[in-house]
C-alpha cells in the first residue's frame, strides 16, 4: 500500500527544470553522466533525454539497503567503464539520504582525476543525513518516509509506478 507524494506530472515538470539547469551549467563541456543503479534508472533515462548538450554515460551499481533499512556499508557491485580523467562528472542518484553512498562515490571518483564532480538526485532527504554531502541538483526534498515508485523500490517491487509514493507496507 502506498500514498502518492509526487505525481507523474510533478516529476516530469521538475526533471525538465533540472535538465535545463544542468544544460546551462555544462553545455560545451566534456561530461560523463553516471547513473547509480538500480534506483536511478528511470530518473536517469528521463533526465538525459531532456539534456541539451553532448555527453557520455556510464553506470555503477552499489548496495547498502536490505528491505527499508540502510545497512551502513556501501558495496560496489558493478564499476565504471569510462575514463573520468579531466571530465566533468555528474553522479545521478535516486535518493540521497544518509550521504554514505554519495560520499563513497565522491571519494572513489576523485582518485580518477575528474575536472569536477557534481551530484544530481531525484530526492534529497536531508533529515536522514549522517555525512554532509553536496547535492547540487535535486528534484524534490523529502521527509524521512520510505518511498517507492519511479525507479525506487521495496525489495525489488514498485519500481514501475509512474509516481513517487510513501510506502505504507505490503497488503
């Protein structure tokens, strides 16, 4: 059972606004857009189709959640293929909550000598922050609820919902 927090129309409007902002900031630069799998894949696909500049894409898969709880440890499952040296890198996350994953990625990527590192998130959950990380671009600020939809899941379920909703538990 879920309660809708952000509708399909809300999301589309906000993703378009973020894409326009990123396009203004990075047009003409050598950019690598990095999707953090799996939660960001829907947001990432919509976002990159709205960007107005050339860029390359890459993917990284990390894990820190079991059910509705972050386990604290970030584990890399699948790594990058792109060379980040001298490039502007934009990390695209589904949700930044504790900050552990993004902190892990900033540290990991900084060893690859990028020109710049920025973060873009669908959801920014500052109230759950344990590590202060910069999120330059985000669509929505959210509270401490567990959310699903638009790529976000509960144990692999609900990713296909066209909206973002508070997860109220299984039926």
